[in-house]
C-alpha cells in the first residue's frame, strides 16, 4: 500500500495513511467475511443450574452479574470462551507476582520494571453462558502427572509458558523443582509429579533463517514454508503440545518463502502475501501433526492470534524511523490509539482500562489469519483444541508491557520511556496478566 504523498505536511500524510489502512482493512474484511468460517460457531449449553428467564444479557455491562449463578458449569464441548466480558474484581489476586516467581523474564515483569498502576491485574474474563473455573495449581499438576507439556512458538507463547510455570511453581517445594533454560528449548521440572512444562522456540513454527539468530530486518528473513522437521524432532514424545504463531508474519511486508529445493538455495524465494505464506506454513504443520501424532497419546492445542495494540504492523518499531521515508509508505505508525477512540493516546501507552465495547476488534488482529487457522484445523485428522484468545485479549489495551520492559537485556532508560511512540511495546503482555487467563482456559480444556 503506497498512498501518494506529494508535498503534504506530516499530519495530513498521517491521516491519509490511516485512512488507507482502514480502507484496506474493510476491503479485506468484506471479501473474506462471507466465508462460513468467520461466523461464530456457538452451541448453547445443555446443563443448567437454574432455569434462566429471558432478562436482557447483552445490553448490560454492569460490574456485578446477577445472573452469575444461572450460568452453566464449564464444558469444553458446549461453552464458547469467545463470548464474555472483563469484570473488575479487586478481591481477585493473581497467584503469583513478578517478585514471587523466580522464572519470569525481565521483559514481562512490569511491576518490577516500575509500572505504577495495578488495576490490570484484577480483571476476570467472565463468559456469557458458563462459569470458567479459576486456575487451580493442584488440579493442573495432577493433570500433568507423568507427562510432558510443551509450548511451541514465539515470544507470546513463551509468555504463556512462563505464566503456566508461575501459576503452578509456588505450590512446589524449592528442592522439588528446577528450570533449565536453553537457547531454543527450556524445561521446567516438577519432580514429585514427574512432569515437565517446556518451551520450544519456533516463531514461525516452520523453519526460517531467523529462528535461532534473529534477523532484525524483516526484509532479510526467508521462510521454508514446507519444512518443519528440524523443529518437529524436538516435539516427539511430548504428551501435550500447545502451538502458536502469528505476529512474526505481520511485518507488513510480503513473506520471502521457499519450498521444494532449488539449486541456488535461498535465492529461489518467492514473495507471498502474509496470509498465503501463513496458509502454506500452517498446512505444513498440520501435515506433520496428522502424519506423526497419535491422538490416543498426545493432545494438540493451538493458541490463536495474540492481538497487538500498536496500530503499526512492525515488530521492530525502533527500525521504523518515522523520519525515514523509506519506511513511511507502508506503516500506519502514526495512527495512535485510534482503534479504541483514544485520539490523544500513543499506542497502548498509559492505558489503564480495557476497552469494554462488546466484540471490540482492532487492526492488530488479522481476520484473514484467523480464517486460515479455522479452515486448516477444521480439516485435520488429529483433533486440535483451539484456545481462542483473540477476542478476550483484544479488549486488553491496558495489559501490555508498554514502556515497563527491556530492550536487548536492559530496562528502558528514562529517555526511552519518555518516547513511547517509539519504545512502548504493545505486543507483549505483563505477567501476571492476560496470559494467566489464556492458561485458565487451557486448563479448563485439558
Ligand atoms: C423472570 O423470573 C422472575 C422470577 O421468577 C419473574 O418474576 C419474571 O416475570 C420472569 N421474567 C420473564 C421475562 O419471564
Ligand atoms: C470477586 O472475587 C471474589 C473472590 O474470588 C468472589 O468471591 C466474588 O464473587 C467476585 N465478585 C464478582 C463480582 O465476580
Ligand atoms: C516419568 O515420565 C516419563 C515421561 O514424561 C516416563 O517416561 C517415565 O517412565 C516416568 N517415570 C516415572 C518414575 O513415573
Ligand atoms: C486409538 O484408539 C482407538 C480406540 O482404542 C483405536 O481404534 C485406534 O486405532 C487408536 N489409534 C491409533 C492411531 O493408535
Ligand atoms: C501518562 O500518565 C502519566 C501519569 O498518569 C502522566 O503524568 C503523563 O502525562 C501521561 N502521558 C501522556 C503522554 O499521556
Ligand atoms: C475464534 O474466535 C473468533 C471470534 O473472536 C472467530 O471469528 C474465530 O472463528 C474463532 N477461531 C477459531 C479457530 O475457533
């Protein structure tokens, strides 16, 4: 997308870029939305505690829910985790803090990194029709007894892994647990339970030249969209696999993809639009699962897109020097927080409340990617449980690490904190925080 720029002053260019971004979005939505995959599949529950009568459910957004005891017990087959709302409850305390849990990365330890507000830790995702059980560490460890659980994916998946480890580790005595961190494979052991909770780094799931040695410039990255075995050999023998991949595909550029073999190797790439390349990559993964996984032994989960609240398509905002015209064309970086009507906001910086509007959906979640996941998972032989976190997380503009994070191993400096347009991270999530709710759902499915 290259809006013509002429000699317009910067604010007008900004508006034009935003407008183009929105038009592009609406356009792609219009052409994809009639597909049956994008229609919410929602079955109503069969088990009730009380007979509800038809009082209005959708119109209300009040804090206490008079219908709470009329909801169904959670049943993975029957309950939609997509339809719900965030409810503030100051008496809800996270099971850990970034000081109590020794396994959290600096990147996500917001409170320790100086985040002054704490309300973001006291919101609960309440489903419209069912009661989502709270996360119970004992239940979790019992379910994992004698098993290997592995999270596979990108840094957001690493967040979910660390959240899971922190949610359970505090009930395990010091000498009965350990964590080994590796470059691409990290293993938490709960010895009494003979259980492991592992993370394997594969940001695209499929292989790329940017897996272990990350290439900062997205234009230099080349993906082997038909190849997963180098990573997948580490997934063999795992009892519970949880995958994700999204944000790395969203550089805003076409994806340099190779498949098959070429005499001239990586030079044989083709540039594909992200949803096309993503479909090829995910199909490669699906084929591996279907041909390798024994569904009687192994359970497979897939975590959907973790929304970004950047209003920018780049993973590396610091590379996108807004004064550099080379980058300006395709990045609606200056659109600020327009996605949720905070025209004075800078990305997710300083946000302290979720967006409460039902069904809120910003430009940081690409519906085309969701459609790819829907359509591929649907056709797989091995059942894959989708942990559909996108809608619930879309609301949580308040829960990103923002400027309370690190870059290259160092906390942001005061100068960097003072420049949130460039430095606020609105991709990753504070812990404790939203990924705890993803794990609450995951455990309810397990
Ligand atoms: C709902 O139930 C209450 C109490 O049983 C009753 O008074 C009310 O009329 C019912 N409302 C509807 C719409 O059925
Ligand atoms: C808030 O959390 C407390 C403690 O978990 C619980 O007893 C109470 O029902 C919750 N309130 C609401 C409105 O959900
Ligand atoms: C521990 O779990 C592994 C699989 O993760 C299994 O192979 C092994 O037999 C288990 N050991 C015990 C003592 O249960
Ligand atoms: C899984 O178990 C079912 C029922 O016991 C059996 O029919 C099926 O062949 C098994 N599948 C595999 C791949 O072992
Ligand atoms: C962010 O919040 C702080 C503290 O509430 C305030 O002092 C500051 O002016 C805010 N910054 C912006 C850019 O809104
Ligand atoms: C996840 O939820 C969204 C609505 O938020 C829906 O459009 C999508 O089909 C769901 N995806 C899957 C794979 O269930």
